[in-house]
């Protein structure tokens, strides 16, 4: 069973420096039919204008992943982390019992384009943590690379949620398949391009919830960038 979340039906907020599309209810956007999917609570597609950004603010009890599609993002937090994130570099943060951070677009000419992702953690009150890693294009081209995982011992960024996040860069005509174990669910989010998921066409910004399927098969119609969440 596949349920499509069309890009055009997402919530929308434009603050001038920030143009944001909300897959699920977020801030002033409330939709009781789109609160979350499994442990996946937030997917915001953000466009941050040059020099714009989020001043210091706090989070608690959430796993937060930043995925850059284009541009750069400067991160600073109360754990002492101070990093710049670029496409191919993935950031994961356990907010746990409380963390403060800021995020800014350091460029004066280029818009930062990113997906801000929140997952509900396995437990509340965890110790805050931050990590960031590079996942080369070669590892993601025409195949899924595991970039964040709640399973210990992988090479992915560790998260405290029962979820795996994979990413792929697909050339036109390429097909990739991810098997789904019994009782698992998937969410597919299209960052760029047009593709089919188990025969259903998705456009840029579209998402799809997948349940009661044995596998997720994705075929790129154009050059595409896609995220796949494997969820309990």
C-alpha cells in the first residue's frame, strides 16, 4: 500500500529569509491528517536566503538530521560543535534532555536548500550528542547508502530511533530496490527529479508512505536524488 503526499499539498511558510514546505504538521501549520508517519515526525524542505538563518534556539527529545541538497549551512551548538555542512555531508543530533543550536547560511550569494528531518527517539531524556560525516557521491550513485541508523555497529551516523535512513543519486532509467522486513514500513522523499516507487510516479518534493509491501522499488525517470526511511 502506497499513500502519496504531493509536494503541492504540503504546509507552506514564507518568512522572507526562509521559504519552508512542511510534509507534516509543524509550527503554525496544523493538519490532523498529517501529524507524522511512524517515528518520522518532521520533514521540512527549507530554502534559506543568503545570510539568513535560525538564531539560537532549543530542542528536546528528538533526533534531528540535516540533509543539504545545495548550498552550505553553518551550525553551532551548546555541545561545543561548530561546523559547516555541504551536500554529501550529513548532520545528526540527539537533542535528548536539551540542546541549544543555531543554523545560518554563511553565503552572501547562494541559497541553502536542505531537508530538516526529525525522528522520535526510542527514549526520552537521552544525553545530547552531535555527529557529522561525509558520504561520497560514489557511494550514493545508483545505489542506496545507509547514512543514519538506529542499529549499532554500522558505518552510518548513529541515531537513537528505530529507523534507518538511506540516500541515493540516480541516473535516468536506473532501478534500485530495498527489501522491507515483515512489520517494517518505509517513507520515500524525493529531493530532486522524477521517479516511480512501486509503479507510482513521484515528482520533486513528493513523499510516499509505504506499508504492507515486501520491497520498495524505485526507478528514476530523470536524474534524481531520493531519501528512503525504513521504519518500525
